[in-house]
C-alpha cells in the first residue's frame, strides 16, 4: 500500500507541478519548461506515505553554479517540507535559469487512500 501511495505522489508531482516564474535572461520559455521537468524528476518517488491531499509552495533561486537554493517550503506537512528540501537543495540544473531570481514552484499532493 505504501508503494501505491508513493507512486501516486510521484505521478501527482509530475502532472501537477508548474514553474510560476518562467522568465530567464533570454526569454526562452522552452528552457524554463525543461528546468521544470528536471525539478519534477528530482521530486519523484518520495520516501514517505501521503496521508491526505495538500499543497506546498517552494520558493527558490539559482546560484552562480546553476544550483537550486531552496529558500522556503510553505506547507503544513513536515515530511513534505523535509523531502523537498533534501531533494532540491544544491541540485545542479542542466538548464540555465536566471541566477539570483526568485522562483515559486507550486506542488500539489493528492492522497490515493
């Protein structure tokens, strides 16, 4: 049952996650979409069980080394907050986003129980 719930979260994260601020220095929206997909991939397969549906807002920026620096995870679920911080902190993006610009990533979590 835990596996089903974990897979459900991974699917929800893949489908329900959007990158709110998609601007970058060149204004190339394709690059921002690819960065979004990288982040979604990083948030697959959580190591905890989803007990109820919810939403989180992840605030981050990209440093000069193209690494994600998580500023805040706004959620009431401590497991989700820890999971996002562990997975995204210092994650090196393959695609460029504007360095120093603050991004907001809404993440929807849906329980299948």
